[in-house]
C-alpha cells in the first residue's frame, strides 16, 4: 500500500499497522514499513475486519507534516 497526499505530507503506513495491532487483539496483525509504503500480515479468519479497519485508516489518514 502506498499513498502520498501531497508534497510535504506523509502518511505513516507503519503507524497504521501498529494501530491495527493494538485495536484488533487476537487478529495477529503484524508488519511494518516506511512513511508511504508498508506490509501487513494477519490471521486469515479475520481478514474482513482487518481490511475494513485498514480501509477506514486509508480514507481518513492521520497526516504528519514532514520536518526537515
């Protein structure tokens, strides 16, 4: 997954993975990544729940302004 809403702003994909890990206990969410790209693994039986929450996070990301 990757998304860059505009120059100077970055969406933390790695942060979203850890938020899902905390929010969906027992789902086995694991992964990581970089500012605008990441990977995610989870238990197959909770795929619908994980992808639904991930979709919500991508639609309404917490945007962090890049500092130099």
